[in-house]
C-alpha cells in the first residue's frame, strides 16, 4: 500500500495502522469525514463492524483482506460514494440496497415520510398512497412498512431504478407496494386512485448547478434524478398541476424541494388551489417539504 504522505510504511499492517493510513490519505485528498470513511470501508472489507475494529486494533491483516480494502480505497479516491461501495444505505431505520442506478437516500427525505404519515393519521388502516420518482423505493417501502395495511403505488421513469426498488421491496417485505414504469402519473393504470396522499422526491437541482455539485454526486448519481430544469422546479410544477386529478377530497400532496425553493413551491400549491399549505424543515433546519390539502371532489374511482 502506498502512503500519500510518503512516510515509511509500518512494519506490519495492523487494523489500526491501516485505518490511520487510509484516514491520512483521504484527508490529504480533501475527502470529507476521512476517518469515518476509512473505518466503514475497512469494516466492510473484513465483514465486521467498527466496534470490532477497535477491539481488534492490533490484529495484522491477511493479504486478501488488504487486497479487498485496497480496492475500496482506490474507488473512494476516485470519489465513488461510500454508499455505492458498500451497496447499502440506511433510511428510516431500514437497510436499502443502492447502486449507481438510483439516487442515494438522504436523511432529509425522512422528513417527507414523516409529513405523509402525519397527514394520514385519520386513514392509517386504509391509506392509499402514491410515490412519484420512487428511485430506490425508500419512501414507498417505508410507508408500506409503517402502514402494513395501506395500499401503495410507486412510479419511476427508469427501468433500472425500478429493478432496485423491487429488490428492496422483496427484501424488506413490502408486499403492499406496486411499481410501474412511466412519466409521473402516466405510469398509472387508467382510473387508478384516488389517493389519500401523493409524495415525491423529484429531481430538483437547477440544471446549471448540477455541474457545481461534489464529484461524489455529479459523477456517480443518476442525472435523471438530479436535474430539475432551469430553476429546479420543472417536475414540481407538473406534479402540482396534475396531482388533483388523482387525489381524494381532503387528500395531501407532499413534495421534497431544494434549499431555497420552498417559498416558490408553496406559491405553486396555493395557485393551484391547495389549502393548508405547509413548509416543514428537515433535520438540518432547512425548509425541505411542502405539502397541501386538496379540497376538491370528483376524483376518479379506485382501481
């Protein structure tokens, strides 16, 4: 293994020596959380956990263990996200499979789930929900597991993303979720609905800003899930415009947006006729989810 600082290598590559080396290497390359990344990747290479790394700190690594870790370090140096290297990401207390076919679930999106659950407390046993731009399926599957008697539909434009979502649903026992490929509502069978809640974490990064994102994001995560058009709200506008035809009277539309977009998104909701429009902040206190109640009637019959 080569030390980027050119310091002489240790006589024996113990767990603690390897963690120190990788942490220094990542730090020198400007990678955030270098120590955490080093520990997580080594634990993965060894098939163990970070606590065990501390317990076994003095244990020398076998050649095959070093080889596996070296490959992970090489990929992380290229800024491949840790979630893709591990193949999993935790969301709402559950482990989801992820790879380059899907956006990596973020803690921010847990706020979208919280809002959906809060707005549907009155119909929790028979909730009908739709998740647009489902990606890995993390939102739809979480709603399914939190509300096992609900009926959940999820759509995405990407066949690749839906393959990942279906695998996650099978692994996590989300048998009350159905997936369909297509452009937002067009993926649904004719007459499907009405829904008590429609949620979406759509692409919402302004197109000009995509290239300014960290390499971990712009070079690895699917652009289809990132690029939200000139002002980031292209897909949001479409959803707000079309959602009423699929919502039950009194139903909720909830959409995740980027920092700084909530005020304009809320205006779109109000202009379309939604009532009780609310903005909810995420764990970082950023205005992240906009939701509103549809007061109208005449939604199509249930599937």
